[in-house]
């Protein structure tokens, strides 16, 4: 697939984006959920090798294909690794799945109800390398914990600034200002967030597009104006702590919004499964998430 074909496929939205980008502190938790105990690996190299084995098994599965999966978000080490003897981005493209890379380096301490992204001084070098490997786009996450207009404006401005840097490299940014789903003021805050995003979209040059990765909103179709915006290629949803069943029910209420799930996609997979069990479990998860994504 070339860039135009990927863009057209994502715009059509007949599937979802798989999030395979756990990194750093979240990796041991992901391995435990997969059935790999902390005493089964020693040091970061072995830890990342075990998580790469898991991701390779997922990507290699016949259940994981471009029929229902539009793209996959990778951790940098996964991008640099191989699946089936091929560079990971190539293995994905050969399956009709667009590769994305997680580029943020974690979160700053909370201020004004939000956690901004930490600085990314080596971002241009990473983007150049990723583009050369065939990576289509990026994903960058920050977090909103309260309906603070100043904080939300700052977080959205930062996301779009990074997005412009990504676009300059000929890549598609997924901007992810995640709203914590347990926040008591979420409905109010999501209205502030939508308006802040619209303001930034209006300032974006004609011909440029971004993708948005947002928490499934408290109010159904809260983000429909973003879904329909010409400068937004696609709005995707994170599961944000919902179970897969809960996330699929809530997502299906939102017209034009598709999934970009991690835990809700991978939560039933175990290292101890046979290949047949693994493929069946993954296929069931992919099927239900795809169905919820196209329900609207």
C-alpha cells in the first residue's frame, strides 16, 4: 500500500487501529496480563524481547489482517525489530495494515488539571528514520484530568505543534489528548476539549489533516463535529479502562468514530495458549471491536 491508498482506507473507516505500543513502565504490566511473570525475564533487554515476541505473535496471526485492521501503533523498539524475518513496518504493510509509531516520551507532572508531554528533542531524527522504514504516521499521548480551560488549551496547542512537526515529515499524526474517564467533570471538560480542538483545526493550513485519538465521550456523538471536519482524517477512540464489552457498547453509540484499543484488544491473550487458541481469541476480539467501529 502507498500513502494515498492508506489514507483512503483509513478515511473509509471499515475497521480499526490496533494499539500495540506499550512501553517503559507499562511493559511489565502488559506482560503480566499476557501471562509472563516478572521472574521470567531479567533486565530491560529481556523484557522488551518478551513483549516483542508477543507483538510478533499477534502480527503474524492469520486473524490479524488488513480486512478489519486499518493500522497498528508500534513502540519504537517494535518498529526497529522484525516479524517473520521482515522489518515490522514491512510485515504490517504486506498484510494491508498501516504502521504508526508512538513518539511521546511520557508525561510531565500535572499542572492546571493536565499532564503535558515531556520534551522530544530527538523527534526529527526519529521521524526521518520511521519514514524511511515505511511508517505512515505517529501517535502522541497527553492526559486531561479536569475541566480546566487553561490546561486543556495548553495540551491541545502542544498536540497540534507536535502534529505540525510530523506533517512536515510527510507523515500523519494521531493527536491523543486523553480525557480520564473517571473524572467527575468529564462531560463539561469534553465540551471544552472539542472547542479547543476546533480552534486549532481552524488555524491549520488548508490541505493539512490530522487524526484524533480521544476517550469515548460521556455524551454520545460529542465529537461528531470533529468526525465531520475536513481537516480530520479520522477520529479514533481509546478504551481508557473500559472492558472490551463496555468499550464496544459505548463506541457503537458514536457515529463515525472507530476504535484504537490496546488492553480491550489484547486482554484475553495468554502466552500459554496454543496457536489455535491464540488465533481464535484474537479473532474474536478483532471481530467484536471491528463491529463496534463500523456500527455508526
